[in-house]
C-alpha cells in the first residue's frame, strides 16, 4: 500500500475463513507514531477465533513503515540545467 492509502486506512474489521474452516475476525489498526526518534506508521493486526482460547488471546502481528531500515524511494531524474547562450 502507498503512504496515502496507509494514512487513510485507520481501524478496520474484516472476516476470513482458514483452509481448515476456522472463521477469524481480523482487526487492523494503522496509526502514526510521532516520537522524535522513530516517527513512522505503525501497523497492528489481530486475528480472533470465533471460539476457543484464541477468542481471548488472538494471533498478533506488528510492523512499522518509515523507520531507519525502510528504503527511501529514489527521486525521479530532474531535467538537466539548460545554459543560456
């Protein structure tokens, strides 16, 4: 996803079914971390099962975009300077 899409994403809830037939409620939350030393977009994902102990202790994933390890896209080539004669 692009930065603009992630910024507009916010918090969403979706449902999915695993190949084994288990139904999951998937909650995703995207937000800005504005700390001075590590500003970036935080992405949290939690998958809750409909029954069983995963109802209360979901599968979790967390990611950060924009940290020091993220590659910065290269700038498009600018037009060469034209000299006046």
